[in-house]
C-alpha cells in the first residue's frame, strides 16, 4: 500500500484550495458556483479533496460558508465603496491558506498510515533508539518511521518516513538492506544514515562500506565520509563528501547541513518543529544551504535557516507556519 498521496490527489487538493479562495472572494458569482459544482462532480477525488479542504479551513478559523442558505437568493450585488481595500486582507489570508489546505493530505494522512504500517516510529521532535532482533541498533529522527522485514535470507528494513541511523551487526549468512522509496542501501559491515525529504533520498556513511542502487540502475559503493543523494522524480543524483563525524550528528541535537536544497532543509527541520510547516514558492528552488542548527531550539533554527536563504516565516492559525521563498506579500 502506498503511503504517499498520488499525483492526482495532490492536484485535486490544490484545485480544491483554489476553488475555496475563489468562492470566498465572490460568494454571489453564479458562474463560479456552476463551474465549482461541475468540478466536484467530475471526479470522486475532487469531492474528497473538497471535503478535506473544508475541514482544513475550519481548523484554521478561516471557515466561510460556501453554500448560501436556502432562504437567501444568491443575487448579484453592487460592490460597496472601499470593498476592494477591505477584501485585500482576506485575499492575503486566503493565499496563505492555499498551501495549508493543499498540504493537508501530505501531512495528516501519511502520518496516520505510517503509524499503521510501522514497527517503530517517532513523533515530531522525538529521537528514539531501538535494537532489532539481531542486535542491530537503529536511531530514529523526529517524525520518522520504519518497518522491519527479517527473513531467513535477508534482513530488510523499510524507511517509511524521515531519517534513521543504522549501526549494523554483521551476519555472514544474511545481508542487511534498507529501502527508502525506490532506493536500496545494502550494508557491507558499517554504520550509515538514510534520510527522506520529499522526493529526495540521501545516504551518508559514517563507518565501513555500503552499496546503493535505484531500481535497476547499477549499484555503486560508498565509503566512510561519502554521501549520495537522488531525486526520485527526475533520477538526478549527486555524490559528495562529509566529515564522517557529522553523519548522524542529529542524534546529539545538532543538525549539520552541507550543500542541501533549502526546501529539503526546511523539511528536515520540520520533523523537529512544534507545529506544521507549509511552504510557498519553493517548488523550483535549487539554492543550496548549509550550517549547523540546534534541534533543541527548532524555531530559532528555522529562523536562522530562512535568514540565510532570504526567506521569511508567517505564523498562521492552528499551529501552522508558512515559509515564503521571498519577501513578497503572498
């Protein structure tokens, strides 16, 4: 069972949020209402997305009834003087709520699915150490989850979300493999870290050697101090280096970022942030960032990261924080 929202569901959530904003700004627009009704009836995904958007809007305190009462005719009315000026704050707030509604499926539903499928998981900001049946030690980062699949021929672990550091006990009869999306990391007697941030999977080796591969691509070897990152959507991969001592440094509360995409860095810090982070304008972001961030103070860490990138934070209701990619008004 897939734990990630399908592209169709993601698109439906974005469209539903856009409809919500449009209808809130023009509640008496009969043409818009007819088009909205046709969109809802077009696909079951649309109706499900609309209901999720309504719930998300209600949680943020921005709920505005879309369907007018039956005893009030939906007749056009003339804009009042100054209406445009008064409506602007609503449009700004609505624009901020677009990523909130659109990401509801990505933040809430997978979290529940991960817990149902996982053998071990952590909450936001939590770090957990577990010992598997063969003595292999695993440390889970914040908001992370793994499923364990040990058999007679292989010791397998699936990283469902987040990040995990593995200190593998060697077994000459059974190999050890970690699967993260379509990336498989096979241990050859080592300690290593595997991270998922959006479509990006990163493997970093602290000790020993691992082999990494994506689907049917040829495997390559990584030794201590080497990293390998790949975008699962595009297949674009990057091989780099890191101080071996920095691999898994998050276990002691220090997140070391080295030449990481800003959007991925936000996703990583989001696993330790008290609340939900949503982003706007980072879809095509390729600017790399780095630095050392204190996970015991995630708000300050996120502020420092945004200052480095030239972004800013906007506090929204219900524990949501919006990260804007520039200083323009949303």
